[in-house]
């Protein structure tokens, strides 16, 4: 008998915005779950890949790693975020492996054109999200129900 639980990330993506919210909301149709900020740092420097065992609905999800902010510009208190797409096939357990080098620097969900390098020794959090816009050709997209089950998330060393 297993002594650990699986996670479920599910809900309904909607593009609807109420009239009173139109002035405050710039975008709709996305949902995410995020770890609490870690006490200290997680050091992924000995690893080169994030692996996840997932079961999904045919949508493309987004894996985000948050690192300590190296820039520390005035007014910039946010952590650096690095994102990679994760396609989760429908109805079958699937192990995906994402090399850390595939995570791109982003700000508020948009890839930024900056010569930045992730500091894998200063991980402060992680998240998974989904948006109605899809991610790449062949993935289920648009508003509606979504569901992804998470068996585990691991860091791996795949290269010597």
C-alpha cells in the first residue's frame, strides 16, 4: 500500500469577465497553483532535469520555477520566473522530463528577451498553470474543464 498521496489540479477555464471587473482584469482564461515560498532555498545545482509523472486531459500546462531575484532593480521585488510547456496526454500516466535549460525567463507569463541564466541553487518555489490559449498545435485548448493528476515531481541528473 502506498504511503503518499497524489495531487489533482482541476477546474473550469472561463473567458467571462463581469462588467464590474472589466477595469481591473487585463486577461482571463488561466488558472494556476503555486507552492508556498520555501524556507531557504532548494538547491537543484546537482541536477539538470525536472521529471513529473502526470495524467491529464490533452491540454498543455506550464511548469514554472521561481528563483531568487538576481536583478534587484528598484521596485522589482518579485522572484525571477522560468517557464516551460508541459503537454499532458489524455487519460494515461505519462512521465515528462524537462531539461532545466528549456525553462525560459518570463515576466507575468510573457517570455522576456534577456540574457539571463537560471541559478538552480536558489529555487524559492514552483507552480503549475494552464491557460485557455493552449500551448502548441495538437493540444486541447479553449475554455472548459481541465484536470491533471500529479503522482510525483523529481529532480534528475541525466548528463554526466
